[in-house]
């Protein structure tokens, strides 16, 4: 059972609460209820570097008035603008950004959540600005119109996203009088055109709707470094003025599906390549039985991937690539259980067999009965995960915790539904009975339905058709389903028994070399790249049935492609890690090509490459930036062609060639002793190099390949203009990339400082004031150690050439802000950057990511934070301005600029005009990317090969 820990007595209407919390949790907690009925959880963490808060309001899109779809979401946007106390536009976001923080909000069906984090020294001022959202926001007419455009831009970004389209289609095929049926994002049409035509003043509707924001419908979590008493003083002072108008929270009317919405087969036409099958049943929400966890038990079995599972069988038959099962809901009043499968082309032909097999497995679960040992195993894993959970960043913690406050009694706020402990087979059987042929909805997505659909969903225009699937038909599918043996999983051998910590004899500040070994690198061709990708995919595929249990038991692994080969990472409880590592190594060392899996994975990979065309334009622009800058990057079109021609016999010959050029790099961190770490590396070497008939051979230094980056030219703007690969997408995009320098501590800090100072003003000017598009950002970028600034804009309203001009204008306008920067503001920004850099690692994952990143990049600056902070403390404002003048301002002598412009469907005419124009002065049009790359010098590589490791 969970350990109950007594928390401090809560004041101001609170009460003594004994919070159930993790044994490893050293934070202090207090429940407080203000006089206005606002319920608050205070968290004190003396070790934190960031403070955070999250407010959940029990008003969501289900509360949208009839004919004003998206009003709740629109209000969420509007509250960020200004308040009576802080009337300057975006004072809140500016303050947060300048003090090392982040902010966001989201609107769901029944709630709206607002949250931020900030450096601890700035928490009080940030929290006061945040509180004004809920006290006296200003919603000026001018801001109203601008933000409707932002909401519309957000909606246009989603229009060609299959995730949004299929979700809305599921909602569309539901009771029209249920709020679940509605469209919730909002658009120019729903918030401006239609209301105006009806004579509705949207601002007055907004103000009226804001009255739903009553303190009695709010829950707040506040996470700070100071004592609970101090934090309580803050919240009482800042949040007591929120009005309590005693509003009633929205009560959702029963289930959104009636008889006519069940026993359906819906065929839908997606935008992207790939066939998907979703089998969905309405169920009783398991939140009502959270101590019994019926859906947790069922999703564990139905979604299992080991031998005897539905997925294992359909995967071996070559019908499926993945399967997920579980409950999804956005309300306490109704819920859905779904099984989602990515099908192969062969799987598409066997849809009925797959559905039949799933119902066969559900029948097995009923006949075989509920097993207490499975429930107990899951309970033990849940206990372990809860009590040994990693500390997460405060903003994630407050977001996660606030969502439990309206659902659970105070003592369970920290645990929520994470620890089902009551074995109740009748409850599991109750949900299992609801997963019946009589209650099923089957959603089947495929491009193969082109031309055979009969209807279109109104908001996203998704083509679909509906057929009835009677239970008798499902019974026929069950009869002809595969006869392979379905069975329950065996007990999980990866559940750790030893959770003790190793004794630390000597504290190590930075990673040290325990062992060096000049021991995978790619041949340099597009065929080699795609073959290596496929090799990695097949490895993961082969390991899946064995390693799935390890993931359930909190032991994670990943095998993925890097710029120079492939990488294996493991993390989790150390007790059984060696067993998993050994299984992975044996699989690599004894790799063989299985033709059926080769065909299935190749087919899926081809579709994934084809789907590049449907990526958001800003994502395509980012790809072109990389293609122009990286000396060894292959175009997607060439990789797709190479993959399409790749046959299993060539692939079988390629794998030994790949493994015959191996350089081994290992990094071990955590609850493991140095001697053990050495033996792990030795074991890796023995398994892959010294095993009989091993394909692995060590690489000579001359064979070591590194990625290098093109050096752009001073005082020249290179630009590349191209049409978006999907002209049905109205969005265009620009990325203005300003290359500055290779990794260098003093130059790094100046660039980071500029980014900190400029990011919020850029967002404010380009998105809020000029309304160029929902996706707008100024940020840092690093390509293999070459640092740059990049400004990204995606827009339906203006073409990329115009957008690029506006970015130039922003930098010109911002010059005066840099020159007029007061000493006080300069020091404040420097302190903010120092505070962010000194933020401690919260868990092992963060720490190992940092150190492995340094090893992978070849920089090996394990003391990077300390050295950069020392330099920041000595940095003078004059040096910073000099740096801006040298590298960043528009006519700076060392400004090196690349502008990538992707023209979407709305701007095809502008594209034709743009490509016909002559180059203006100091600008160079890139027409041949590879010719351009060959003509430019390259930055040196930071990455040493064999014999060039400098860690000691």
C-alpha cells in the first residue's frame, strides 16, 4: 500500500490533510481554501530553481454558447493580453520570458488550464501578473479582432492534420444535442463572420462568458522555494480578489452516443499515407472506480505485445505495425475504450480478420476469467513507479497535480488514479461486457477509399461513408479469424527485486573515461542511409515481444539512427538491465533478415517518407535549412527512391558491410559502480566483437565519418524559394537563419543573451501586432555545434518573401532597443540567464542527456555551465552591444543569413513572381542546393574519431 505522510495543517478554511505521497518525495504540501472558495494546493521545495503555478477553471468548450463555437478557447487566448493592474500589452508574457520562464494554456471539454514557470527570484511578480487573468483582465476591441485572427490561424494549421480531422469525425457521428458533437477550436467564421451577420457583438459575448470564471470553479497549484507560510501569504494577498459568483460547473448530459451511433463501420479518407483501424466502445468511466482500475487491467492485456497477444499474432502475419489499447475520455460522465492499429497493405485486406481476432481475445478474457496474479503484478509495478518516480520540472508537476484536485479527495491529490489497489473482478468483467459487438464503432482510415465515400464532415471536410455492422456479421468475422493460439502473458521476469542504492565511495563531478576502445559508421550513399534506418527498425521489431515486458516494468530502451551510425540507449531500474542489454546485443550480433518483416517495415517506411509532403510548411522549411547546411544530408526524394528499390537480398549483403566498420562509444551513469560499468563495456565488446562468426570489425581512423556544416558568407543573404509539397495546404512559411559561430563559450553566452532579450518582442511584434501567423518564434539553433538564430513564421495571410522582409524590419526596429538597454535591464537579463543555466538537473535522464550530448557532439565541455556562468558574470553591456553590431544587426559585417521560403497554396502566384525577380544587392538565390554546398567552405568537425578521444 502507499505510504501516507502527514502534511502541515492547512489554514484559511483548509484542514489537516494526510497526503498520500511517494516515499522519495521530500517536498512539503498544504491545502488552503480562500474566503472566496478558491481551493489551493501549496508546494514548498527548498531545492527548486524554478517556481510554477497552474490554475484550472471548470469552464471549457462544452460551455460554448450555441452558435459561438470556440468562445471558451478564444477567451483563453484573450486573458494573456493585459489587465487593469498591468495594462501594457503582454506584460505577463514579457516578464515570464525575460526571467527564464515559459507559459501556456489549453482549453479542453470541461476545463481551461493556465500555467507558467519562472526563475525562483522572480516568482512573486510573475504570480501577481498571473492572478490578474482572473481578477480584472482588459479585453480591448482592438485585441479582440487580432486574437480572432490568431485563433483562426491555429485552426488553419490543424485543417490538414489527420489527428484533428479524425477526432472531429468521431465527434460528428454522435448525438447532435450533446456538446461532444460540437466544434471547439473556433475560427474566423464562428467568431467573426457568422456572429456579425446575426448582429452579435463578440466582445460583449466574451465579457458575458467570462462571468463563468468564478472562484468556486477554480483550483490552483502553487510551487515555490519558500516556506509554506510564505507562499500562503502570497496567494491570500493575490488571489482573494477573484470574484465568487457561485457558478455551477457544467454537468455533461449522459453519454454522447445513442443506439444509432453504435454498430458502425466508418470508412474515412485521410490526408496522409497509412492505413489505421480504430475499434471503439462507449464504456462507464473508470474514474468512477479508480481504486479498482478495471481499464488498467484490460488495456494491459488487450494492448500486450508479447507472445500470445493479438498484436504478436497480427504482426507475425504481416498485417500490423503497432497496436495501442486503452481508455480515453474528456469527461467524468462518459468514456471510450479503443484499440488503435496501424495496418500494412496486407492488414487492410484482412480488416475483418483483425476485428474478429480482437473479439476472439475478448471472449478468451471472459472464459479464462480475471486473474488476481496479473492484477497483483500490475499493482506492484504501479507501487514501484509511484514511490521511485523521477522528479520532474515544476511546471509539469503543477499541471499534472491540478487536474486531480476536482476529481479526488485532498489526501489523494498527489496520487490520483495511479495506485489501483482493490481487486474487483466483477468490475473488470463489467467493463469487459461493455466491449461487445452490440456497442462497437469501427473507424477505418485509408487512402484506398478515395472516390468511394459518400459524405463529408462539415468542419474539416473529411470524406467518409458509414455502414452498419450487425453483431451477426462480427460473429462471422470471429469464425474466419486466424486460428493462431491466443493466450495470456507469462509472469513478467523484468519486475525488479533489488531496488537498493549502490554505496558511493568517491563522488564524481563530471564523467570520466573508464575504458577506451578503438572499435557503426555509414557508407556515404542514400542507399546506405535508408538501409541503416531499416536495419534499426528491424532490430526494434525483432526485440519487441521479448522487451515489451521490460518496458512495462520501468526498463526502457531505444535503438535509433544517429548521424554516424546507430545508438542503443537503456534506462530504468538497474536490477534487470544487464539481462535486457544482453538480449539486445545478441539480437544485433546474430541479426538475420526475415523477408516478411523486411517487406512490412519497408512498406511502412515508404509511406512515412511519402508523408513528408504533408508536413507543416514550417517543418518543410526547417528540413531545407538542414539540407542546405549539412554536408552529408540526403534529400527525402532520393531516400524514398533508394528505399523503394531496396530488396531483401541486397539488404542481407549490406548488413555485414555496415557492421564491419564499427567504432564503439559507451556512456554509463546512475546506480552502478565503476567496476560494473567497465564490465558492461567489456561484455558489449565480447558479445559483438569476440563472438563466433561475429560480423563486427573495428574501424580504422581514416574511415570515421563526421557531419560538417556549410559556412555561409559574411554580409550576404542567401535565399532558397520553393513551393510547398502539398499545395492544398494554404500555409506558407519562412525561416530566416542567421549563422553566427561555432561552439565557443564567450560567443555562446552573448548569443543566448540576445535570444533571451529578443524572443518575446519578436513574438509580440510579428504575431500579436502584425498578425502574420499563429506559429511565430525567435530561437537559438545548433547544427553540429554551429550556433545560429532562427526566426520562424507560418502564415496563410502573407507570402514568404513578405514575411522575410518583416523579419528584417523587426531586426532594424530592435536595434534601438539594444542600444537603449539600461544598465539595470542588462543586469536583470544577465541574472535571468545565469539563473536558468544554474538550474539543477531534476533527474538522471536530464543529467545523462547533457553529458551524452557533449560526448556525441565531440565538445566534451562537461564544465560548460560553470565556465559560461563565470563569463556571464564578467560580461559588460558594451561587449554585448559590440557583438550585436558585429554579427546580428541587419548590415553587420559578419552577419551570415539564409532565408528559406516555402510558398503554400494561397501564394502560388507570388511564387511565380518571386522566382522571376533578379537578385537584389547583397543577396544570392540558391537554385541548386548541392552545387551551392560544393562551392562553400565547411566548419571543422568538433567530433574526434578513433584515437582522438580527449576525455582524459
